[in-house]
C-alpha cells in the first residue's frame, strides 16, 4: 500500500526516482551550507590557497598553528570540508597538504544562483541595473 501526503497523486516510477535524486541533491546542497556555518571552517577556507601550489598549501600542523587550534580540531574540520568537496588534498613526501577545490566551489555557487534565482553581484550593482535586492 502506497502512503502519499494529502493532495499528492501516484507518482510514476521515473518521477519517484527524480524526486529521490532531488532530495539527495537538496541534502548535499544543505551539507555545504552546514559545513560553512562554522567560523573555524570559514577561516580555513580563507587561509587555504585556491590552487594546489606547493609553497602556498598548508598541512594540518601548519594550519593548526596559523589558526591557533589543536591538530585534532583542524583534522576534524578538514574532514568535513573534504566530505562536501570544498577542500582537496595532495600528498607530498611525508605530509598531506590542503587547498580549496575551486571547481567544486564554483559549481556550488552556480547552484546557489539557480536555486535562489539570484546573481552573485553586489546589491548596489543590482539596484543600478533596476533589479530588486530583496531588502525592504
């Protein structure tokens, strides 16, 4: 027996799969917001280089020193940022170095634009072009 919310008709199999994918996409999208919702992780995103350039990347110990945090705390935050795809790593010699995954950040920002129907321009630029900014 199928139990559907009031007002929802029976979905075709393809539609059910699409809804499931949509829910999974929503969950993933929300996880990125959640990952960025912690101040130390935001600081990490600001400190880490945008490209995997050897002399600019940080390992966990260097990042802990730069942020004034313990190594286990930094490792925990990096694990979360890596899981959502915002940070990536590269092993060199005996250490792992981290950097911002620009391609994934760009994809996520494009999703923000699509989902919320907004542009990433500054509100003043939107007003100058005659677009509402959402402020009252």
